C-alpha cells in the first residue's frame, strides 16, 4: 500500500488535503489533454467525467487494486466534481467558498447548537476551500468552459445532456414471424429544453434561475452505416465550427 501524503490534514471531514486535491485535478486534466477523458459541462451546471472507469482508476489511484482502488478513485473524483460545480455556479471564488462553508458548518453540522463553530476552524476551512476552488478554476473551469456556460444559460432550445447506447443482438419480428439476428445499437439522446422549463416555471413557482428539469430523451436505432453517417456529419460540423473561430488573416 502506498504511503499517505505527508501533508494530509488531521480533520478528514474537511475532505482531501491540498496535495491530494492538486494531484487529482492534475491527473484529470492530463486525461483530458491526452484525449482519454472528456470533462463535459452541462447546463445544470455541473461537471461530468466521461471516460473508461479503468483509465480513471489507474490515474487517480495508482498502485491500488480492487475495491480499495475503486473507492479511492471515487473519493477523489467526487470531491473534484463538488468543488468544480460550486465554482461554476458563481462569478467569484469567494462566493463558491461561502457556499461550501455554509454546507460544511451550517447544515448538518458536526458541532452542537450550544457549541458554536470556533472562528479558527472556519478560517482554516475557508483557506483550504479557497485554494481548492482556485485550483479547479485554473485547471478545469477554463475560459472556454465559462464561455460555454454563458452560451448554455442563454439557450433558447434543447441542449445536449448525454448520449447513451445499448447493444441489441437479437429481436423478434412478430409481424413477419421471424427473428432478426444482425446486431444493432439503440442510441438514446438525452437533453434539457429551456422551453419546457419556462412552461413549468409558469405553473410551479419554485426553483431559482439555475433550476433545470429532468432531461428528456429520444431514441434512434443505428447500425454501422448510421454510425458512419453521424460521425461524418458531426466531424464536418466540428471542422466548420473550428474554422469559424480562427481569425481571418488581415488583408494587406
């Protein structure tokens, strides 16, 4: 079993030590930069890590095996997502830290009502939370992510949440009394629609501006030819988008 980091905090309830958190953020950012993981930010707003679980486990819990590795990787991933999501919701790190402080001490507090939280305990937590928030902001919540969140907040139609797939190996065609044995995929596209939320907002008066409804979805049946078409169209669309972001050369 690997040695514990020397700078690990005594109060485990305050989460990871700064060294542990920094290493976890660096590992996830490296996976992103190498193309082995996608850090996907949706309109809720929240961060989703899309990658092979084994790749994530190896990056976040090197040297560990089995359940120990899984639990360690989940712990690191969960705290990074928690801090990044709080940073996303506010325009300043200080506001995100205030929310984390209230969550830590003012709701489900480990301290009794007759025993107020010592000022030095709060101050220690704030300093640690701020350092983590700044790490998440600089490494994960980049300028491009902020631009994306601004676009999603101003959206007027459906926004992608996720794409799932299911492999179907056989299907019975009762109408023609035969079985289809050629495998195909059932792809489910999940999305949120601001128009539905605005309609529901007129009926139910709860939730703030960041509140979003549960994702809707639709399904497509796809074989290899359909997948090739999707890849081709999306690849062309991505290239068109990237070209539009490239400044045109100045004419002489």
